[in-house]
C-alpha cells in the first residue's frame, strides 16, 4: 500500500481554486474582504461602496484628501491586493468622491 505525503491545506485550497469555475468572482470577493487588512483601518474607514466594475476596483471616498491619497497609491494598493489572492484580478482602481 502506498501513501502520498500529506499536502498542506493551503496547497489543497489553491488546487481547488484553480479548478473552481467562478474563480475570478471568488478572488474578487477575497479582495473585498482583505481590503481593510491591506490598506489599514483608517484608510478603509474613509471608503464606501467598494465594488468591482469589470477588472477595476471602484470605490467612493468621503474626503478629498483621502481620495487624493488613495488615487496616488492606487497601483501599489492594487499590487498588494492582487498579491494577497495570488492573481491578476485588479487592473486599476477607480476613486470617486
């Protein structure tokens, strides 16, 4: 009798996600839930109506200074969020006031 070495839960989950038919939608949901962890509580508290428009992450920001801050760092934020879900899910971030 032959046993394969046990796989880590994260590798099993990654294998599942690769085969999951709605993988992109699932990863978009993971990005929405990870947003506060990535940008921090203070910045996240200024954001409302966080959602996807195609491949773009869109949000409404209450205060103009925070809108400018997020807009200026949008590529860095997108890169961190994409890295968090191990995929190229966000092509750009749209910041509205």
